[in-house]
């Protein structure tokens, strides 16, 4: 299974091409110009979505190279194949978490204003958002194909852009984040348990869809 995880990680990082870097660079310039001290957090939100989408891109590359046919000849069951994919996903979470920290520190260096609540929310989102992309998209991919899986990411992307728009319009403030941070431990526990449950259900559905496509 380690070989499968390594392969998935290689496909993920190979997906970071010039287009991805240009999109992220453009968003960085936009947020820096329009969002001020919130630029680091908003950029980290965009990076979270990009990390989730790159995993879908890796699945599409597998499909184009007909890797699935070769994989089914290996002495590895569907459960291990899916567990390897979800493990690779979790191993890329540090990428989005590091991006959240670096982008917020960069905003602090530029604007000389640092709010721990903003950094905390950015890191929490960086840990939660990419796995949530996979929880919803992977079962759809193995049951209905890549195009349907891409559509499943739209609701989450809409929610993220809604949050970004709220900050740009000033509807949410640091005071709101401070109130949220006051219940952070409880929210993290509930979120972790919910995410673990969703992971197990998603993994089972993906494995069933993988077996169905054999």
C-alpha cells in the first residue's frame, strides 16, 4: 500500500503546474490589493480549495493513463486501494496548513497587524476543507465518473467564496472570529468526530464504487 500512497502523492504534486501557480499568484495579488489585513486568510482559503481540486486532477490523470486496469492486477484489495488514497489526502494537509501560516505571517509582515483568531481560523480551515472535498467527491468519482465528481465540489467552493465575499464587504469582523475562537476546543472536537465519521462512510462508498467498476 505504501507504493500506492507514494504514487498518489507524486500525482498530486505533479498537478502543481504553471496554470495553478498563475491562478494562486493572481489571487494573492487580488487579495493583497482588496482585502488588506485579511489577505493572508483569504489566500489560504483559496489554497485549501486548490489542494482539494488537485486530488481530483490526480484521479483524472490516473484515468487517462489507464492505471486502474493495471492496479486491478495487483494483489491489493479495494479497501487498501481506497485507504491509500485517503491516506495520501491526509498527508497533503500539511501543505494547506503551512500555506495558511505562511500567508498570514506574510500579511502581518506587510500590514503590521496580527490577529491570532484569523490565523487560527485559517489553520482550522486548512485542515478541514481539503479532506471534506475528498469525502464528497471520491465516492461520486468511483460511482459516476470525474465530471460528476467535479460538480460535487461546487457547493463547498460556493461556501468558501461566500465567506471571502463577507470579509471583503465587512460583514464579518475580528470580533466575530474572537467569539468563534472562544468555543474553539468544542468546535474542533465536534469537527474531528464528524470528519472521522464522514471519512469512514466515504471510504466504504468509494470502495464499493471501485469494486463495481471492475
